[in-house]
C-alpha cells in the first residue's frame, strides 16, 4: 500500500513539474518573439535584431532564468544567454518561495504530518553533495504544504480527520520471484534502459522518428528568424514519422514521470535534450549492427557516443554511466564465458564506473580499448545459439531473462495514463505495437506477451481498483489458458524461465507463467478471505475477481505440503467447499470488525444503544450479501446465502438474548434495540429464504433460522403502552371538548379547534405505534383501534349531549275553535296558553345558536371525512407491517391463513371506524334537522309564524317574510362546509314548509281562510317552493315538490266545499270507530280525521262553524286572544278533550294524538328526503 501511494504521489508531483517546464518554455518563446529583444548574446556570438543569425544548438531554454529575461526587457532588451543560465543555476540552489517580503515562506517536498518515518530503502549507490541536491527543488507539487512563520496551512492533500466507515486495507501484490539482479538496478534504471531499447528497436525496424529536441530546434529557428523579419521554410517530416514521434514522446513522458527520486526529478529524467542525444547515438549503432539488436550492443554504443558534456550536471552523467555498466554486467557475466573473460569484463566495468579514472585519467584511445574488450565478449555471447533450439533465440533470452522480463514489464506500464492511472493512454494500441518491437531482443514470445500484459493489467487494477482493467486482464490471461500447447520448444523455453517462490516454508521453482498465476491466485484468495471489506466500496468488482479466481484457480496446500490448484466450477463439491470457507471467514471477519467499530463509536453516539448500532451495521452487511455477494457466490455455492444469514443471526443473537431476558417495560433502550433487532431479523430472513428450498433441505447444517424472541417479549409491553395511551387520550379528549367555544378555525377550516387537536393526538399515537417498528399482531391492532373508537365515540356523545329534543322548539298546539264573525268585546277574551320550558332546556337552547350549530355540523363532517383518512393510513401501515411479517414466515405458508387474517382486520375496522362513521352521519342528520327547526320555529317564530296570515291573508302575504328566511340562509351558507350545505338548506326548506302547514292547521283562532284566500295561499306556497329552488341554483325541484306535498294537500282540502269536508270527516271517524285504517282499505287518498277537523276549524264558512258547534261544541274563535298569556289555569278545549267526550267516534289509543300524529307524518317525509340527500 505504501509503495503504491508513494508512486502515485510521485506521478502527480512529476506531472506538475512537466507542465511547469512546458509552460515555462512557452513563456520564454513568447518573450523572445515579442519584438522587445534588441540584442541577444549567445555563448559564441552576439546578434542584433536586424542581423541575427542565431546558433540555437548552444541554447537550452530549460536552463534560462525568466526573471533575468524580464529584467533585461525592462532595461533595454539586451539578453545575455550565459548570464541567464548563471542566474538560473543561482536561483535553483534555494527552495522555491512565494512572493512574500520576508522571503520566509517556502514549499516543502512532502507533507510533514503524513510523511511518516524515514524510508527504509537502500540509498542510491552514488553519493551526491548537498549543493547539487538543492539544485533540483520542485515547484509547487501537488500535495505539498506551505509553511509560513512556523504555521502550517493545508494544501491540496490534507489528511481527513474522519476515518472511513470501513477502511480498505491494500494488499501487497505477491512478486513473481524472479532472480535478483546482481547489480541492484533500480526501477528508474530499468525504465530508462527499456526506453533506450524501445528507441533502438524502432530504428532497427525502420521506424523513423523526430525527437522532441529536433522539433524544438525547428521552432527556435522560426523564432529567431522572426527577430530578423525573415521567414525560412522548414521541411516538414512525413505524416508517418510525425505520428511515430508523437507515440514515442507519449511513452517517454509516461515513463519519465515514474521516477522515484523526487528530490532530483528535474534533472533525473528522460529530458528532451537527453532524448535527442540518445537518438543521435543510437542511429549509427543500429546502422552497424547486423542481425538482431541486443542490450549489450546498445549500451556499448551509447558509452561510445555519449559524453559528459551531453548532460546538464555531473550527477546525471554518473548515474547514466553506472546504469549502462550495470546492464552490461547483468548480461555478460554469464556461465557461457570462461573465468578469465569474467575477470576481464568486471575489470573493464569497474573502470567505467570510476569517474575519475574513466573521464579524467584515461584517454579516448584507452576508453575505446576497454569498450572493445567488452564488445568482444558481447559478440561471442550473441553468436551463441539459444537454448532448446528456439528460432532466432540467443543466450541472452535464457541467461538474462530476469532483466528482460523486468524491462518488458516497465514498457507495458508505460501504457497507463499518468493523469488517470486507471486508464490506458488513448494511443494504447499503437504504443503496444511499438512495444512488441522489443520482443525479439528480450526473448518475449506471443504467449509470454499475453501473460505479462495480463499480469501488468492486473497489477494496475490492484493499485487503482478500476474494473475495466481487470476485465482486460482476464481477457489476456484467458488467451494464455486457452492457447494450444503445440510448440514443445516454446514450452521448454518458457518453463526454463524459473521463478523462486516460497510455498509452505520451502523454496520451489516455478515457471514464469506458473508464478504469474500463483501471484494472482494468492492475491484473489487474500481478497476473498474478507470480501466484505475489500469490495465494500466497489462491489461491482466482486464478480470480476471471482471470475479471475475461477480462471487462474485457487492454490492451496495438500496434506503432504504439496501445492494444489482448484479450478472453481459450478456444481463441484470441492469448489463449493472452498467458496463456503470464504463465506464463513469473510462473514466472521465482518462481524468482528463492525463489533469493534461499534465499541469505539459508542461514546460518541448519543441517543442510541450499542446493540442498536450493531444491528444496523449487521443489517447493512446482510443487504450487501443479499444484493451483491451471494448472487455471485451462489454460482459455486448455492447455500452461501443461508450460511451468511445463519452466521450473522448467531453473532447478534448471542449478544441480544441477555438484553431481551432483562426487558420488563418499553424503556428508551428497548425502543432503540428491539426495532433494530427486528429489522435485522427481517433482513436475515430474506437472505435465508433466498436460497432455494432444495438447497436448504440438503445443507448438512440445516437447522432453520429461529427468529429472535422479539415478538414474545413485545406483545405484552406494546399492549401496556397502548393502555397507557388510552387513558391519556380520553383525558385529552375531554379537556379539548370542555374548552371548545365552537368558533370556526378559519374561512377555509370551518370546524372547531377541539376535533383538530384530537385527531392530531390520534395521528401521533398511530405514528408512534407503527414507529415502534416492533412485531405486531392482530391484538395490537385491536387495541389501537379501540383507543381511536373510545376517543371519538366519547367526543360524539358529548356533542350530541349538547342538543335538546326538537319538540321543545315547537309551540303548543292552540285550542280548537269554530269560526265566528268578530263581535263587540263586552266579555273578556280568553288567552292562548303559552309553552314554558325547563330551565336546563332553556339554557341549552340559548347556547345552541345557529352559528354554533353550524360549527358543530362542520366538526361532525370533519370527523366523518377524517376517520376515513385515518383508517386508510392505518391500513397502509398495517399492510406494510403484515407483508414484512409474511415474508419472514416460511414460503410455504398457506394463502388461506392470510385471507383469514385479512377478514379479521376488515371486521375490526367495521366494528370501530364504520361505527364512528355511522354515528357521525346520524349526528349530522340530527343536527341538520335541528337547525332547520330552530331557524323556523324558534328564531323566526315571532316575525314569520306568528305574523303569516294573521287577521287576513291579503295583508300578511308570504313575500313579506321571505327576506328574513333569505338572510338566515346567507348566514348559514357562509358558516357551513360546502359538502353539507345542501343538507342544511334542505332542513330549512323542510322546516319552512312544516311551518307553513302549521299556520294552516294550528294557526289558532286568529286565522280563518275563505275560498277567496285559497288562491293567494297557493301562490304563496309556490313562491316558497321557488325560493328554495332558486332558478335551478338551489335545491332540486323534485325534492322541494316532495317536501311540499303535505301543504298542498291541506290547501286542496281548504278549496273543497264544507259539506264535502264534513262528509270526509264523518267517513274517517267511522273508520276510526271501527278500528280500521283508511290506508289498509285502499283509501290512501282520504286524509285523517284530525287534519279534516282542523281544516273545518280554520274555514271561514257558516256551515263548518255550525257543524263544529253542533257536533263538538267548539267555542267561537272570537272568544280567544292568541297574542300571549301567562295564565296557565285557563281551560282550553284541546283535541284530546274533544275526542274523549265524543262517544260516537270511539277512537283507539293510537288515534288519540293531536300534534304528535302530525309530527310523525312530517318525520316520515323527512326520512325520505334524508335518504335522497345521502
């Protein structure tokens, strides 16, 4: 992990350096081509702007001071290149600083807080003094910190204070076990040598490229030609050569940014200048080589053609020279040379490494002789045939395979984009074709290439966790696994490339192919041992890793210590056993890890319980298993879901059971732990049941998933909780009703405030009930509905208890009299008896104003509507809970049991919510009827009933009193809810028609109607009907007509002759005396005797008056004054008295009714209208 992060940090830092150098060069180009340079002094000549012919070979823009150039431009435009270089070297000896006046702010090359301990790697073999080391300070590299005045300010790469939920532990990739290099070549050395080999291979294959240095010189030539205002045509390379140049530059940049020595990164890289020097030196070498090129020839050629002057500093040159010597030693000091030749080569290489002897003491001729000795040995080895008779092979293939494989690996790593390490460069296919040009020099066959390319892709995946790289690696490795082994010679050659691996405590030799597969297998095995940890962030890679493990096999040690490989196959018992071990080990490791996490997190988390935290963490694991891991593992181990569920269940159960045994009430801890445990149990049940029935039956450890004892513990404590809520809610209901003032909440919400508060309490109780997230059964639902029922039933009872019997609103029926003309008031007139109410009833009536009654009605409608919404919410929550419980049951649970449970639930709601709805509906009907009766017979009694047709019809027509009714209706419509407005208007309409009929039948002695009055009265009745119909905007005409039927029948009786009415009365009386009902005899058109007698009493007709006097001895109407009286002792002839005196009629008890009979008829008509309205 540290190695990977170290390289990643180096790549990012180096990339910024490369960008800086590129931008810096562009800035110098701009400054020198801007026309501000009047004179340019180079190392060899001085050029003016009008005569300059610059020698660009001596100028390296990378080592010019920009600050110096800017100062020259400001002071006249004279630029001295030598001074610019001196200035640059002087600046590079100090750390890069920001522009602060104190000059005490500087960049560190690492983050002091995250650097850790000093590196333990071996230091570079060449010691460099501190001065030279300081010359390579990097500029503002990503991740560095700024230290100013002793304080540290975070830069881009600050360490987060919060640790990840599940930290990922990077697993080190097992090495191939290649033999160690004798000279200790570093990764940087290998990369540079690989790049030189790539260039040589391209040249040898006829691929021509232009170096970046050459293209830069062309650009400089254009730049300086601009100073003298001349345009020279520069010959352009061919398109093919240009493309190759771009590709090789891509490889160079990709490889140079892997340099590990950050301190010396500016100079210790494959710079453009060094690249150009290398290409110049390689071209003559390649032209002289006959046959295949090899590394010794390349190194010897470079030692001959590259000199100290080609390097920017001593250190770079020494490192380069030692690298070439080390390459030669690795390849030439083989067993194919005699001892004397070995000694000669080592002596020569020692001279090359000795800088003082090689570069100072020895002459050019002496150096050439040393290289000649080495070249002779190299030619001898290169002429030897390769082992096993492989075609075009050389001894370097087998003797130097440890170096060859490492070099080829470095080339392959150069294909990854340094800007985005989990991606290949865009030109990957083209670059790969160039890399394959080195195969003949390195002894890499097609099969070896596929294996090494797959190995490289795999390593990059292991570092970046990018799934696309793993898919590509699997494709390459599949090519190796599926290749036909028909080339025996190649097989022998590949098997000779031995890697040393430690297995079971002893060293064994494996071929390179076997070692690659073993390393991948070990890595996969280590990941799968704890797949919950390693694939928690990128779960999609899990299946890919399983496929990789299935392809390369899982290595294990047999009973005798031998190494064996298991190819994972579906349906194979050994494969299933192997995967089962992964499931068990990873699940146990995950459980242990989350337990430790909860233990360390517990003091920081308030308002919860450690067991609840543990249950939540385990539930996440179960969800991952169900959705990610187990569907993949089931391909090899079908019972993996069941095993995982049982292990998680057992782990938590061991910790939960002691807690459950100590539960006595629904405490705060219980509310945290049991819901979390219940949800975990639900998730584990889903996971367990996801395995097929056959897998569960055949599993040797099948013992079923016993649910936690949550339900048994919860049942009584939930009931106790509901009982406690019941008492509180009943108390709150009574308190809310007692303070209710029956005022609407607002223009939109016209119900009382108390019912809103009660439903809020009930809804909160329901939310708390289901929010417990505990196992619930039908008993708990019954208890909850009982609380709701008793609360609302008590409220409705209190509302209805505010009312009085509607009969108290009606006036007492007046005495029966016969019409007589008014006479002189000689005798004192008798007064009509008035109705006196009980004080309690009177107080209630005074409280029950129309406004309050309307708010009550709105409140009842709110109950009727809201109880349905509350029921829907409870049903939805219960269904959700019930479905979860059903999933936890065995899949074989019969549907009939579920249907029975559903029927029981419906019955519960019918016995609670439906009863509340019906009670509210009946109360709405009752109060609506009460409102209409109160408006007409109480509020409008004096200005409507008492005045209509009093004295004479013509002077007291109905039109005079309709505005009063209209005002009342306006008030009611503004107060009442729109959903029940028509019902209340219908009640007022019915009461108005009842009042009109009351005037006709019980209007008292002051009302008598002649035949001429009937026409006006019929017009008034029609006007009253049209008033409520309101031209189609009011009540339906059919309903109004039905309500007016009784009043119309009475008017029809008044329009008859007195003799006809008397005859009808006699007939009705005979039926009553015989105990018969006129309706049962088919005479439904005949009115009852009481109605006929009252019609006769109010007819202004002599014959009617004579009949009433003769037959019933009724007093004259002129003897009474029906204004008001307070004399309760006045003896008035009521209908009951008349009927009791009349022996001829012999009425039974059912017929001994006066106003009650009339009221009954009105109620029957009212019921019909009510049915239509609802």
